[in-house]
C-alpha cells in the first residue's frame, strides 16, 4: 500500500458520511430505479443471486436483491462502515472491511458473483491504473455472464473551465452545491492523469467566495449543510479520478466486459452520472 493510498483511506475514515451529501452525489430515486431494473434482469436468470457491492452506499444496499439472494458489501474504510452501513442481516446481507483490488486473491471469490454494483466507486481510486486493476478484479469475481452495474462520475469529452462553472454558480444556474463542487472538480481534472486534487477545488472556492454563506443567497436548493461539505476537502493530500464514459467503456471492454446498456439520468448533471451495465463474456 502506498503513502497516497494511506492518506486516501484516512480521508474516508474522517469523512462525514453519506448523510452530509445530496443527490446527485448520492443516488436519487431515478438512479435506484435503474439499478433495480438491472438487478431484475439478472434475477430472471438466477433468482438466488449473489451480489457484491463496492462500498457501503445506503441507497444501493437497500435495493431488492430477492428473497433468497445474498449481498456482500466491501469497503476499505472502517469509518465509512461504522457510519453508513445499514446493518447485517444473517444469511442475506453482510459487510466486510477490505481492499476491492484484493478481492480476486481469494479463491472463494473467483467466479462467485452474479452481479457487482457500485455508485461512483471508481472515482475514489487514486490512479487510472487502479481503475484497470479493479476492472480486472470485477471480471475475476463475476460468474461468466455476470454483470457489472456502475454509476460513474464522468466528465464530458470537452472539459469546461473553472471560470465557466463560477459564472453559472453566480448566475444561479446550478441546482445545488454538490453539483457545483463536482463540476469544479472535473474542470480542475488533470487531462494527462485524470486526477483532481481536492485541495485545489477547496482553495478555489474559498478564494472566490471567502464568505461561503453568501453562496446560499437567492439560490433555491442550496443549504449551509451542503456548502459545508467543501471543508472536508481542506488540508488533505487526497484525490478523485475521473474518466469520460467512452474512456471507461473502452477500458472495460479491454478487461473482458461488454456494454449492455448506458442510461443517462434526466436530472441536472445526469449526463455526467451515467449508469452502465456491462456483462462478463461467457
């Protein structure tokens, strides 16, 4: 484990949890409905499915996996598990602290799962190389014909500039601060590495708006709680990574997955939050 990985884990251990976030940074009803549809397709083939979730996102954990199915959630952060896991149900739902990239090292996990789900999971990885490694892991743990259902945080192919986002914020054209924060993050993404430094976005926000409370003025849907989440990005040597939808699909296909469906949510920022369903080749 690298120093960067350790810093990244510490960030999530100290994170305020999903309760501090609002859609689309957490899945809304439209996202959950699309994921549920994908689960239903898998259930038609195997009503006793075994599901793996990358993370502990409550909205994904609460989906209906079927009466005789099992869900295993894996997260590397003990703090995230303690704050956000909805609870084990014996024989049906459980959580495990662990590294996603090491799941394939256990022979018991090989070709075990009918479906793997994640919500923004890839963006918390610290390098694009880890994206490839996680896709390889997913392919290993999926049964032949099994499916990966993933909501991405994916920038558009034409990268916008921070000043464009700033103008939209000041003109009241952005529905909530979560969207503004991630649009800024994608605007500051390094085009060569696809990495975004959280500190860079924090510094920009407080430089442009020293009094953060003024951001709420005359903006419906903006709240002090939402804006306060930017403070979690201060003082950390931590990153998010973003690939475009087409870049991810190409990488997934190279790993042995085939795209079945790409759903674009209808909400604001939905074009940057596609839900992809991909199948492991038989």
